[in-house]
């Protein structure tokens, strides 16, 4: 009796699909360590010392204070070791190692102490960064519009809403029109006609000081999305924990 063939997990398939879209736009894939320094995870991303994200309630810290030589020239970087809470440190490390132009996406596992229907302690992100001369918010909107149409379908509309992130200014959140109701409003989109899919914005010029870029010469934008959320929205999965329950009845649907 032949054995049934396996297939890629829905999370892996979603990551590959996002990668393929941005590779088609000319981006490269960059990766970095999952055990990260506090400096790269927070400090070099313009996150204040008293920001709630730096507390033990929101971050898995591994040790106390650790002195480790940084990738950039200068004195050792002082900071705790932790499980990265975002893939943004890969962006900092990439900018340290190369001069503009930079066009990268950073897929990978991240960790936060959350567990409910829409959050798991380990999850996946794909973040993106573009740094070059003459980049504007219009370039960001056009890039995200193209991505949303490729990922969700050509009939989807998008909108940008003002938001706040420590490492971008101005910052926005991206909504895509609900595919179930066509934007008319339903229970899935909480009767708004829109679904929030990612955060983005123009790179705060303060960040360029950590990597030796001249903010007077280059500009950039960054964006980040949760892979589990993207998969849930595209395939109608109601509970993020289903991705990790190893229930074949669920997995075989995809």
C-alpha cells in the first residue's frame, strides 16, 4: 500500500509565497540569529529604555547584562541576550554590513510571551526594508499595494491609517478590503469592510546614526507582517493555535 505524500505546512507555504512576491520586485532575502542582543532588538531600533516591550512581560530574556563586541566599529555593545521579538534586528545588521541601496525582506521565527486565539509564543514574521536615494511614502504605498494584490487577489483595495512605531516616522498600518463581503461589512471584518494586515512607515532618520548612513543622502521605508495572521486572513483560519496542534484533519486541508 503506497504511503501518502507529505506537503509543506501552511506557514511554510505562506512564507514562500510572500518571498516569491518580493523577490519578483527585486528584493533579496536576509536572515539573522534568533538569539539576539538587546542592542539590535531594541536600542538600535530607537526603542526607549522604558518602553513596555523591553519588560520581562513582553520579551523572553536569556540572561542579565552581557558585553559582546558589536558588528559596527566602536566599543563593545552592552545588553541582555534575548529571543528576538521581531526580525527587525536583521535589518540593522544588514545596514551595518553594506552601503545603500538596500532592498531586503527578513523572514523568520520570533518570540513573545503571548498565547490566545490570535497569538502564540513562537510565531513568524516577514519584515522588509528599502533604503535608497529619493524614496518617499508614495513608494511604500505602491509597494504594499502591489503585494496585497498579488497575495490576496487583484480585486482587493488597500488603505493606509496613521499609527506609531518607534523605528518609523511617519508610521502607518495597512488595511486590505475584506474578501468575504467585498468591503460591504461582515462579522469577519467587524462590519468595517477592512482587515488590518501589517505595520509600516518611513525609516526614522535617528536609526541611520546607528549604522553610519547619512539621512541627508538616503531615505527608506520598512514594513512588517505576521505570517500566521496573513495565513489566517487568506484561508479563513479562526485560531492561530491550529497551526501548531498537529491535527491532521486541519493540516490536510492545505
